[in-house]
């Protein structure tokens, strides 16, 4: 019968929950033999995340493969009770049908959601002409600056430069990065596309501490943003539709 016993550091659980919560309030967590996989799309089909976390990132990983639908709010509430060095234990057994989360003396029993309402989306196959690799903290700062002026950000790139910009009714913000300011930039020509900061700023709070972030985009094409955490044991692939008619 499916059962699992997983233990994770507070910071790892916080990263997992906060990343997924950027896009959805409910998610199906797929516990596989070698790690955790989560794929979600927001209700308006504008943003999508695929996350993979290797079992090596966890302190304990005793898993019979299981798919558990859970509310992110409940996980976030529990993780918020844990201190920086605390361990979060996660148990499930078919006998009870409940997930039990444990932090120190605290146990919380959670009834999983109906998986039939939580079908993971298929990821788009995209050929995106520009790729920019940049410090996550730099990118997060540029998004926060842009948000001060407007909700829609323009990303533009050519072989030598990457620019984040917003034009509001009275003010504008331009954040420019020359080639030497970036880890790398690959762009055949010049391109520009517009995306919603309402989706990007919350994600930026999560990825800011994790080193480099890779952006791939093209004119009126979805943005693909990828980063790793926990020394590469965890990876996130994030897709965001451009602000044009149509969708993925």
C-alpha cells in the first residue's frame, strides 16, 4: 500500500511551497522513487511551473510512489512555524488517508484533495531566439524597480545588451545590462517582448538568493525562466505567456 515518510529542512520546504504558491493555491505533489515532481498551471493559463527536487536534497526519503493533492496555504502555515534549523516531517499512509506534517511537538493532519481536479499540464515546446543568463538578485532588483512604475515589463535583448524597462503615464524605469554585466547572452538579432510583473515579482522573491537565472524569450513568445536551488538538487522551469492575444 502507498506510504511515504519524508523529512526536509525548513528552507527546502519553504522554497518548494513558495515557488508553487506563486502560480496556484492547490497542487498535486508526485512523490517518485528518486524525487519530487510538481507541474502546475495557473487558472488563467498564463503561468506554468515544472519543479523537480532530487531525493538527495531531503534528509529522509522513504517513498512508495504516491500522488498527493494538497493546499499550499496549509503547507505554508506549517512551514512558517519552523525555525531555520528545524526539520519538517511529512508522512502519508493509505490506512488513514491523511498526510501528517510534524515540526517538533506539532503534528498537523491534512486531508489530501481529489487528484482528479489537479491534472498536471503539458509543458510547451518552444524555440526561443534569445537566452540571457543573469544574477538572480540583479534580475529581482530590476523587476522591483520596474514594478514601481507599471505592471507590464518590456524585456529586450541583442547580442551585446539586455534591458528591463517600463513606461508609465508619467515615469519610466530602464535597467540596462551590458554583455560583461551578464553571465552570458546569446541572441542572433534584437528582440523585445512584454510580460506581466504581477507574476514575475513574486517569483523573483523566491529565486533572488539562488545565483544565476536563465531567461529565454522572443518577440510575442512565452518567457521561459529557469533556475536551480539546493546546490542543483532542485530545479524550476517557469513559463509566462506574453502580453499579446492568444496563449500557450
